[in-house]
C-alpha cells in the first residue's frame, strides 16, 4: 500500500481547495483500492466525515469532490455544536460491483495511519457492513451496530431524517407562524434512506405527500406504506404546487432551469450542496422562498455519529450523559439553530446561507484562522 500527501501546488489547481490541512492519496493495487482522504480543518477537534464510494471518471474528479465535501463537514460540524473538525474520504469505484471486504479493510489501515486525525462513517456508496470491515483495522470509525435497544450508533440516516423534520417545523414557524406541519403539502425528491424516513415522519404528522424516485420498487413500497402519497415523474417534481420542497437526492437541484418552475414557500431537504451556484441563494430570497441551509438542516446524522464516537472512545466533551436521549435532544436543537440563522439573516439583510456561513466561520476559525471561502460562495 502507498500513501502520498498531495502538495499545495497540486491542490491549488482546484477551485475547491481551501487551505486544507492535508489530502492523502491511497493506492493498494492488491486490494483494488484508489482513494483520497481530505482533512480540511481541525481547530475544533479531529475531523469527522463519511467515506463515499463512487465511480469517478478521473482522479481529479475524486479530488475535487473530497475537497468540497471535507470543507462542507467543517461547516456542518461547527453549526451542529460538535467539538469536531471537517474531513471526508472518497473511494474510486462502483460500490455495487467493485467493492470488497479487502478493499474496505485496506481503507481502514489508511485511516489508522492518521492516528485519529480523521474519523470516518458511512456515506453514499458505503454502509454498516463496510464500516465493520474498516473497524477491523482502526477504531476511528463510527456507524457500527451494537444490537442494543436505545443504543448509540448504527445507521445515521434515521437521525438525519429526524433533523430535517425538526428543521422543517422551524421553517414553518418562520413562514406561517406555527410549527405544525399538519395539512401542509411537502414535495420530496428522492426516496432513499433519508427521504423515505422523512416521508414516514411527515405522513404521521398529517402532511400531504408528493414524491418522486427513479426506482419503481421503492415507489411501489411508498404507495403501500404512505396511503395518499402522490407520485410524479422525476422532472415534474419541480413544478408541483407545495408548501415545502425537500430535495433528498442529488445536489445542484436548485439551478437556472428549475427555480423558475417553483411554486414553493420553503425549501428544506437533506441533499448536500443544493444550490448549483452562490447566486441561487439570492435568487430564491428575491422570489420570497425561504431556503433552509442544507448543511445545518441535515446534521442529524453527523450528530448521531459524533455521539457514537465519543461513547465508544470513553471521552465525553458534552455537559450531559452520552445516551440516545441526549443525542436525540441534540438533533432537535437543529430547529433552534435555524431560528438563530433566520434572525441573523433578517437583521443583516443577507440570505440564510450567508448567515449560516458567518456563524460557522465564527465558531471554527476562532481557534486558528478563518477559512478563505464560505460554503455559499463556494457554490
């Protein structure tokens, strides 16, 4: 296995480079592994961020993604009130056909070599079984099941969905003057683990659901589980009439093509990097659409992962017992954090995205210098 730290001259070729602390290329020919680990900022603590596996067309494409994602984790962890920095890892390959246990164990060895500077978890293309393989080589991994009722750990997607639900209520309070979602219509793009879990919470709350997904079997299941849900073709989700639009699939879905079609009051979803460019935050605001900053809203999963890590390590940095109840209460505070973001945005005449960036930078830069780029300006 070969590890190589990329120099700043190479990284400077990428627009998303933001004075990252380090970026390492990992190559293990025997295990079929080519991967990158990026540590963006550790002012608040070790870097926590998931391990993504995707069929990148080139190494440069993978580097670009790991730079962007790791920087985003610095902002997300800071806004979530976690004593953690931002990092991310990406593996080049098709997660359905190329992944092996040997590959994931090799990734675990690479993570172990950083001595705790980076902590990983599941992400797009990886899951609990992959984290279990990684855990055979390192303790710096979360998202591990322990099989106990009320445990801390395992798949973080239910907490991501719950955090989005809590944030939606805060957005409804801001827009409509009440935090009840009952009777509202929510359009959900993507019925993956988070989107499907969110549907369950909203259906129970008496919300009218409109959704889309490319997978026929998932759509069929949703129709059975959520009576009354309306399924629309993929491209039609942008033009339905709904109170809230919830992107829970790909990023960059708020763009020059889709925004003119919107008939929404609020945008609140779990997807990362929802705006295709910084200008779209202002365009949404000028149209009177309340955009809920995605990395604040979707932090439930990383909060769950953080509590698991501190529980497993025996190091408790919080003023409460490390328990599932305290973790859930932390996720619920996403709503109050968003209220602060909305208040700052209104007071300063900026977008919620700009307000969130300022809050995050004030937290993670206080111990060691500010970041060159904000999330919203980075697009």
